[in-house]
C-alpha cells in the first residue's frame, strides 16, 4: 500500500471521530511504525481499549485478553509488541518465552493486577487446603504461578465449571467473582473479612478477594436508570468487571470482543457501553451507522499510557522488554495453557 492510500484509508475510518489535521499527524507516525515492524520482524497485538488512531492503523491483531493470548502463543515473529497493559504483555512472554516481548510504556499497570500478591495466594491456599485456585488473567506472573488455572472475562464461568469442584478460590476481582457465582449457581464469601468469624462448617462454594477494576467499579445502576429514562430503546452492555447489580440492570454482559460482536449483530436505536470509552470510538469507526452513547468520564489511565509515539520509540529502541523469571514462568504457563486448552 502506498503512503497516500494508507493515509486516505485511515482518514475514511476515523472521519467521524478525529479531525483531518490530526489524522495526518497520526498517520505519519503509524506509517513509520509499520516500517519498523517489518524491520524488526515484529507482530503488534492491540487490545480493544486502544485509542482509535492506534487501533485502526498498526495492530496485526486486535481483540480481548483471551484472543490476544492465543495470538501471542501462535506467532512466528521474533518480536511481540503488546499495545495493552503489563499483565497482558507478561502473559505473551509466559506463552512465548523465546520471543522478545515489548510494552510501549514503562508501567501500564492495572488496579486488579495490583490488588493481590503471590504471598496472598499462598496464605489462602494454607487457609483452604486442597481447594482449586482460579485466577483472572488480570494478575502478574508470580500470582498466576500460584494458581491452578487462569480465566478471562470471556471464559470465567466455563473455567469454573470445567473444574467440577464443589468449592473454588476465585481471585482477585470481587465483581467478576460475584457475576460468575451467579452464573454457576454458587454462593461466595470473602475471607479477608470473614475468615475466622464464620462457623467452620459453613458451606463455602466460592472464595473471593476484594480486588476491583478502577474503571468498571464506577458505573452504577443509577447511571443505567438515568440513561434509560432519556433513551428508552437503548441497549445497555456492561463488562463483567462491573458490579453484579450493574450487570443485572444491563441487557448484555461479556468480554470486550463479545460486546463488540453483539453490537455489530443487533439493531438497537442506541448503545450504552459500560467499559473503557475508547472501545466505543473504535466501534463507531468500524460501524458508522451505530449510535453509541458517550460515557467517557471514566477512563483507564493504564491503557491510555500506550500511544503511537511510544510505540514508535518502542520499536526503534527495543523498549521496554518484559522479563519473567524462568521458574515462575514455567508454573504460570501451566495455568494459562490449561485455560487456553478449555477455550
Ligand atoms: P477483556 O478480556 O474482556 O478484553 O477485558 C480486559 C480488561 O482489562 C477489561 O478491563
Ligand atoms: Fe485493569 Fe480496569 Fe484498566 Fe482493564 S480497565 S486494564 S481491569 S484498570
């Protein structure tokens, strides 16, 4: 493709969202990134939350955490550039240890990943010996290494059911756990508050943790009610990191990619997306006929650390390389691969 064609394709995609002058500036950077990508024999994986100019110009694959883990495991390129947050890039390294995995920002954390340590998991295993541990993919490698199997928002209930266990430990997202407990018919307790206070023979079925996503915890049932009053025919989609009350008040809840597909395949008058706002922009760019309502007061500061400028610097300077200690990686890989095997 010529540079002119690349620019006009991007302009057409983003014309409802970004002024031409800005697209021209971003297209220049994206063009240079794509040249460096060839030079480095790299693949770029982009999470659905990336800002629209980046999302629609440089990734070879876009998707949710589960899809991108699969792509990371399959790639034959030498270098994986992860346009997402650190735990995602770490998962790519866990699955592809011989590749160079780069994250365009130094930190790009996640409030869920930071809510729990490997020692916390070891303490829980001591409190509840023999109980299988399911860990959300939004955790760091040392936490994954302590668990039996990982899950993502796209397969959490299926992973729990695949274990066929009466009781499980589900970490660290309190709200995802609550949503999975409801879907699988289990009741849930939180040992950090309750352990030691309950009768020892209480029928524990799901043991949770108090981690929360700083974006999704902010959406409320009242937000949904207010929007429904203004737009009675709106279809409300909530990510399962939202509270169970918010998910119950919405019309659909699933992983980021499943939400995109659901919007593409339905014909509502308007859509309200309770998740990181950039994803709504990306849907508008790909489906200009859809009316997306804006709820952009809540943003993910970590996903927003990833810019086109930093991705260019990442490929030019081969920064910031993700390293995972080998003994931890081997144990973490078992949990992630077990998850990928069940789908
Ligand atoms: P998905 O796996 O659904 O893309 O979610 C990742 C995430 O971090 C949501 O906040
Ligand atoms: Fe983490 Fe929430 Fe940001 Fe997703 S949106 S990366 S869960 S802080």
